[in-house]
């Protein structure tokens, strides 16, 4: 086989062989580090990413201070990408737009003029149409940058220099927050109130070992630009700030507006942070059309400059709290705001910090800035004092100085030798104007010399005294609080610190339109619901071989209880019952009723009522009706039965006496006071039988007498002494006219 010749590279260099995994690892690591340190994570000291820092610095270089005129954003973006940030112009403009949006950042750093977008999610106008300048807060972030307060580094092409970090008199990291996704890590810091942060910083200066619990008293939680209600437990907030990781539950702010005649509507005035209003309403409308919000009738957006979203309830019987609980569960009216304080420590190392560490890092940065600015100022003072001392020497020897200058071709060396001047002093004397030789100028120089000498002494004391430096920093923080906390109209807290939401159980009737129905159940267990309240009629048809058994008047919001011979209670929803147009559906298909079990009783659930249940062996008890409501298809076991014993009777407690009739046609009337109340069990002996078992039971009021129905006629017996007895007795034959079926109805 012929050998393939290997051509040398075009540049004449050599080819270095390297394993693919090794090459990919090196390049991916370099990319990851670049993304983490130069793009996605903010610096803990000024809270800015490189693109934001370069934007503010470029705007300062363009002299776009708060008192100056606006300039086109295209001019700013051009300077940024041309000098400092070699990336796409749209990415830089988007970052600039966000710094100007009052609904995106708590304290805007850019003062925008023109269309910078809105809370609905609409984009800003093109950069050629909008204008911008710095805000007062941005000016505070840059304060002292020309006084050697921070380090500078060469830009990407070496033609300019840019700051590594800003001096940052304003605690921007926590005040405005930050978010970003790097490689293998991310950051998410919600905004906070600047006044509260300043209070926490002052406390930390005074008590350097302050605990997280104490600092949270000053910073109780985030303060979002869009307001809302922080509904989070204090323990969760403390845990999040102590670890640097967690989340906050933020809910919309709402109120009820009365419309008269018992009607009302809910008005939402603040929505959660970073939720687009138009998208929120669009998604709610979709859920409304899909019938996923049964308590809501309509939603309208009546917003102008402020937020006003109107929610109309399905009916005035709906509770406002139930409607809003449903909205919180199903829509973005409630949002989870993550907390992940992953920041760059001193611009180099990513680290997840807690609240105390972030505040301390800001204070340490301010201490460094103070030292550097003080040394810079001290150097400038000493340079100026050197010149002033030379001027004073010149004034004391004015005639001789003038003669040397007039008579010499090179007066500078002679001045230095004659008066022992420095090179700078001699140069300054030679550059003096004639008008500066007047007496008044000498007095001003002496005054300036004394003033600068006093300032030099103060700076030297400051540099030597640790406590004095922290007192200066504390005064700077108080100034920041006055300017941007208490003194700023937007400085007041917008997000309300609420309590953790309690579990609100929305009742079934809130989701269902209340309408009258008649529940019809046949002897074979086929159930249906007729519209309206109807009386028993022969017009209601049943399947061949079947007949009617239960006929109940109810509402669609009611629960229907089914008591079966296996001692279990099953629950059916009134609105879920099949239509009355056909024969209905078997109950066994709606609940897990065994084939061998039969329906003993069917009744409409009434909260707070009591029932009496009994088995075929005559044992039974009273049970609160609220305890028998089942939450699942399997039902709820209440009366314990086994073998041949079956549940045989169930009746609502309505009176002071209980009548029992056995299959042996023996009637017994016992006081209800003798029937114990249980939640579950076999119960006690209510009636004793020699043959057969329990046939039926009924509760009634003794003084009104016992009634029963026979052949369509109603009979009554008030003289019940012969049948009255204690529980556990056998009883006597019933009065004349009692039906042979041994049932009361």
C-alpha cells in the first residue's frame, strides 16, 4: 500500500499531537473560567458584572452625569463595544435597558429617556431612538474613581484602561440584586431596601460579631421593585440568609372592591417580580377557557401607569379568600424567587456567601477605598504644599528672585542653589504670572498653606487610627441612607412582609354551581340525579326487574352518603351524579362497593349531625356524621362486622328516642341517652333477638309519638309505655297496623 505524505503546516511550524479529551478539557476549562469571572457572576464589592461596570464607566467618560443633557444610547453602546466590551451591540444595549427599568431593578443606575419597555414585556425602542444619562446612585457608585480608589487594567486591545471594580458607595449587590447562569454554577440575588441595608451595615460596624438573626431584624427580607407580599415563614427567611441559599414566596397584592347589592370584585394592584403582566393575563384567560378556574368568571386588565387587574367571581357566594387561594395555586399571582448568593470574592473566586459575609465584604471594600483615597489625597496635598512653600520663599526674597531671573540665561539652577529649592518649586516660581506678585496673592497662599497643612494632619491621623476610619465609613453610610433611603421617594419599602400562608381548604361548593336536584336510587343500586326538587312519581322509569328505593332532595353542592352492609360509608358528590335522563349508573362503578355488599341507607350529608348505625345482631352506636365522610373510592369503615353479621340500619339522630324492630317482629323503644357515641367499632347491644336479627330502626321525639307508614297511610302511637325499655332488651309485638315488612317506612 502506498504511503500518504504528511504535508507541513502552511505557517512552517510543527504539528503537536494531543489527546482529544485533554485538548477539550483545557479549552472547556478556559471557557468556563472566562464565563464565571468575566460574564455571569457579580463582584461582591460593587455587585456588578463586567458589562454593567463598563457601561457606567463609559457613560462617566462621556460626562453623562445626572445634571448633564441626555445622549443617544447608540453613542454609549458604541463607546462600550469599541473601547471596553467587544461583544454584540444588542447584548450591551439590553444590559443598559435593564439598568434603566424601574420594574426590573430596585434602584435604576441609568436615567432613560424614551421607550425603555414596560411591565407587560414589551421591548425597548431601538438604541438610535432612546437617550440616557447616569442617575445619582450611579454617580455614587463611581465616586472617587479618579482618586486612585480602585485598580485599573488594560482593555482587551491595550489602547485604554478600565476599572477592575467600582468604588461603590452604594450597596448595589443586595440593593439591586443580580442573576446569571455560568458554567456549572449560577447566581440569583433578589433586590433589597437600601435604607434597611444601611442600618444593617451600621450595626455591623458597631458590632463586628453580629449574628445573622440580629442582621435580619434590620433586613427582614427582599424588597422588590414591583411590590407584592412576601409570604414566607421567618424560619425559612433566616435559613436562607444564614446559608446563602433558599427561596422566597412572593404573592400579588389584592383588595376587594364592593359593587353594591352584595356583589364584589377583586383588584390586583401589584404582581410578583419579573412576571410579565400581559403574559400572566393571557395564561389566566387560557385556563379560564379550559374551565380550570371554576371560581373565576372573568379577568380584565384596567392598568394605566399603575397595575390594575380586575377579577370577577363566578358568583357572589364565593369567598374572596377562596378565589385568591385558587389563583395563587394555579397562576403566577404567586411566584418563588430563588436566593443563591454565589458571587466573586475580590473579583476572582466564586463563593456562596451568607448575609453577614456579603455585608462585611462591602464594608471591607469601603475601608480599602477610604485608605487609597486618603493616601491619594495626602500625596496631592504634599505636592501642593511643596509648591506653596516655594511660592512663600519667592515672596520673602522677591527682589533677589527677580534679579536672578533677569540676569541669568538659565535661572532655574541658580534659584535651586540660592534658596535650596526643589526642582518642582523652582519650576513653579518660573511659571508664575506677574499679577500673582501682588500682596493679596501672598495672603491667599499663606491661607491655603495653613488649610492644607491642617488637612494633612487630619489625614495622617486617619491613616493611623483604625476607629477613626470606621467612623468615617459609618458617616458615609449615613449619608447614603439619607440620600437613597429616607431621602428618596422610592426609598420606602414596597414589598410587604407578610406571614406564611395558612392552608386554606376551599370547600367543594365553592367550585360547583348550586342547583336543586333529586337523587333517585333503585333497589338494585342504580343512581341518578333529576333536575329540581321533585316528588316521587310513577313517571320515573327503572330497568326491567328493578324498582325505586331511595328518593332524596338535595343540591349539586351536597355530598351523598352511602351506608353499605359491610359497615362502610361511601361519599358521592352531588354534581358528579349521572343525569336523570336514563336509568343512571350503578353505585358500584362510582365507588369500590363489593359485589356481596348491599346499600343499607342513602342520605344527604349534613355537617354537625349525628347518625345511629346498627348491625344485624342488634349491636350499634352513635357516630358524628363528619367522621363518616370518605375521601377515597374505598370508603371509610365505621361499623365493624364479620362473618354472617351485616350492617342493617342507619338513621339520622332526630329526637330523644330510638325505636328498633327485629325480624322476629319485636319492637323496642330506648332512650338515645343510652346509646354511646363512637367513631368506629362494634358498638353495644341495642336489642336482643332469639331468632333472626335487626330489621329497621328509627329516631323520634317521645312526646310526639312514633309514626310509621303502611299501605300509603301514616299511623302514629303516643302511648309507648308497653314498648319502652332499656337497651339490650327483646321488646314486644308492635301496635296494630304496623306493616308486616317490619319496616317503619
